[in-house]
């Protein structure tokens, strides 16, 4: 598929690419307001003192180092309004640039993730992807605005990257020596879009729980939603603990350690019929209709002719915070689930042009085909040919939580395996790794050892820091052949007591308990082959 020309970004990159002469002198922070870049308007350039910073219309971000903040707008088309910010540490710059992604339908700048990158000493940037909305499930902005959909789909991240690199080069008097992108969910989709469409933008890319098959993911969500909108088939939140308990009882000990987490749900064979009510209905059992719906959600959506359409949701984390009640079933009814919001917003505003669209009218065969025809070329990042990214030395790390109730982990496995099939195992292992995180919910949280994010200096967990791992791969040639995930007493505090640690193995390997020592310590597990991992 031919890609549209990005005149703005080409102009910016031509001026500040790695082959162009670097700026000979630094520009003071306030002076960046006067820097002229094609198609870019800089509204603010200010020196921010160390401490707490109040982003526009956001909660204060505490404990930041001193930095230079630049805020601006990019307009590659008359209907574009791509707002972005660049933060650059005043001292202690690592020489790196880190772009960060968005969740949901975006609409806001990701200040929290920028703060993490800034604290690590990186220059960083984020964008609202071309529209403003405080609600991540809101797609009303896309109604009648095809250029804004393109900005959201792929253009805004690329344009922001080009402009941010130019600003960083002006501020420091030299371009970043390495550039990285880090995103999860829609941010994971953005990450893969960068690797596929704009392979020269980043040296290393971390793509977490990528929503890269956007059209099929949301069609599957609408399919699940239609099942659950039937009141006789609806699975209430109070039944989820019994469902999760049944999955754990059958599959938890498969890795040799019974610890409340399923290491490899791909080998877990559930039987919803075992939960059928034998007498009066209660929270501990399912009706026939509920058991049938549960079976279908586990199996995934199918077309009218029986062909599989999209992946089902693996068992094991149904009842946890951030799990099925949040995304799939809702806490009281299907209408309060995230699926309801995403499906109705996408199909209503983007596909049918009708904000009042009723999900009960959804037809998988008909409506998924229409969604693909209208938006697959803009929103999907499924191209397995990463040859250009690999040829320029790029490295890609994928990760996904097995208990993710928003995007099935098997979707990421399928993309990884498509890359291997396209490029060969030998080629793929030179630049891409996939890590599956047992017990992790959507991007974070869950029952297991799930903290693998950027911890910053002094975290005491360099092997578990996924950003450090990809930096070592890019800059030292050391591939991440294993990470260590941790669970802390206070999740957000890197100094808090570690309650559990567990090795994360590069797919298709899985962690196996050695048979001795605490099951809460990573040292007592080893990576081993598991034939069921790809089933």
C-alpha cells in the first residue's frame, strides 16, 4: 500500500537528520519560541524549576527535575490540530529521546509517562494525536473528519517525532544519539505503526499490549457486547470470582508452582459446563445461557460460516480489578463496560456516521467488512514485513499481560508469529522479542509479578526494566533474553518491599519452577520450552 507523502515531516527531518550537519550552538529555552519549523507553531517555551509541575488541565506531576518545556501545534492539513509537548532535562541529559504513546482514542498529552522518561534523564515528547478530549473512549471528534482520523491513526506520532527531534537538537546543540518509543494499548499500536511505516524514526521500540488489529479488535468487542446485552445471557460481576477460581483450579499448578497465577493460559482448557447450576442459581454457578456465552468469549468471535474471526480472552484473571468487569461484562450491566463505550463510539462515529448507533444491530460478517474497507488502511498496524526497520538496526520488544481483558494476549502472539513467518526465525531473533506476563491485566496491574516498566535510576531492578533492556540491546548489542518482573508492596514505589519476582522468558519459552525454594523468588524458576505456548 502506497503511503501518503508527509511533506512537513520530511522538511523537518531533512534539516535535522543524522546525515545533516548538527546545529553549532545551543538555543536557550525561551529562545525556542522563536524557532521556525515548517508547519509547526510553538505557543510556549519555558524553563521549569525542579519540583511539582502543573500541566494544563491535569493533576500536578510531582518530583520532576528542572526542564525546558515546549508546547506547540502541528497542522499538516487544514483540518489538523496536532498538539504536542517536548520536555528536556536542563542537566544530566542522557543524549536519548523517548517518544511516548497514548491510550484509547487519545485526546490528551501523556504527561505521566513523559514524567517517567524525564526522570530517567531522557528528552521526551507526547501528542494528543490531533484532537482534544478528556474521555479516552470518545470518538465524536472523528465524525466527518477523515483527516483527523489519519492524524490519530499514524500521522500525529510521526509528525510529533520529527518536530520534537528538531527542537531537542536546537536546545542541546546536537541531535539525540538514540531515539526510543514506548507505548501500550493504543500506544502499542502506535509503536508498531512507527516500525512499519516510519522505520527511521526510532532505534528501539517497546510495544505493549498493542491494539494493532484495531478493526477486528473492536468488531470482536461489539460481538461480545451483543452477546452480553441479552439479559438472560449476561454474566454479572458477582459470578466472576467463581469463574476465575475454576480456571485457577484447573491450570494454576501447570508450571509446578501453585501461586494464584497461570503461567501459560494457552495450555489451560476450561469447561464452563462444570459451573452449571445444579439447583438454585447463585453467584457460584452459571445458567446454561451464561455458560454458553462464557465459552464463546473464551473461544473468540466466529463468522457465520464458522471461521474464526478474532482471538478469545484467555482464562485466569476474570475477577481481578481492571479485569472482565471493567472491560467485558461491566460491573452491573454490559452498558457500563469499556467494550460498550469503545464499540459504540467506533462504529457509531467512525463507521456508520451515527452517534446513536445501536450495538444490538451489529452483524459481524457485514459490519466488520465495512470497518475494514473504511479504516483498516488508517488504523491497523498488522504488516509483518519489518525489513526496513531491521535493516536500519532497529530493535523491537513486544510485551503483553496474559490476563489482559481489553486486548487478548493471543493477538500479540499472532502478530509476532506473522513477523517470524515473513522474515524467518533467524532474521526475527536478531531484532524482535516477545514477553508474555502471567497475571498482568491491561498494560499493568494484576495478580502476578507484573512491574516491568521504566523504573528510573536507583530502581534496583535493571533486569526487569524493559526500557533499560532495549537500550542495552540497541546501544551494546545485548539482546534481552530474559527480564525479571516484580510485585511490590506499594506498586508505584521502586523502594518498596518486593513481594514476588518472576522471570519473563522470551516467547515461546515459559518459566518453570525448579522444585525447591520460594515460589515468590525469580531465582527458583528457569525458562524452558513449552509446546503448548503457540496453540
